[in-house]
């Protein structure tokens, strides 16, 4: 999975989190529309990889889902509120944590990107 030069959005979600479920289509579309952005999912619940994959499929997640929590990679605490999304710059440094459900517009604004033309 090539990440160099891309902005990473590391999204924490859980199957029981209603705002997470509402946010997933926005994240799917945002990832598809921005070549310089890679969305990665992290299931908040410590579950076996197979169960995480099944939940992701049920929720319609189209972006890669990590089995291990990468928060320590950026010296960040694990989010306490869901959904939360880490913004990691192209230099692989943590930039921000977005708390609450995001939309394509709020993501574009947070990343200082122009909205994708439809």
C-alpha cells in the first residue's frame, strides 16, 4: 500500500456507532475523488481480523481497514470519541484529529483541498 506523498485519513469507527455508519459513504466518496488522499479505517473494538473484515463489509466500507491500531506511530492517544479521524500529512506527520462525523466538504476544508468537481 503506497502512502508516500499522500495525505492519510485514519478513521476510527465501530459497528455500533450510528454517526460512524452515516460517515462511511462520505469517506468512500472522498477517497475515490482524491488521488492524493488515502483513507484507512480502524475498528475501535479489539476484534479478530476476520470479524473486522465482516463488519467493514456489512457497513459498506470501501477503503482499507487496518487490523492494528496505528495511533502510537504518531505518538497520539487512542481517540475517546467516535468517529474520529487523524489527518496525517504527506510527510507522515500527524496534523490534526477531526472529531465527529465528517462530510466531503469538511474533509476538503480540513485538508485545504478544493472540492472535487462533479
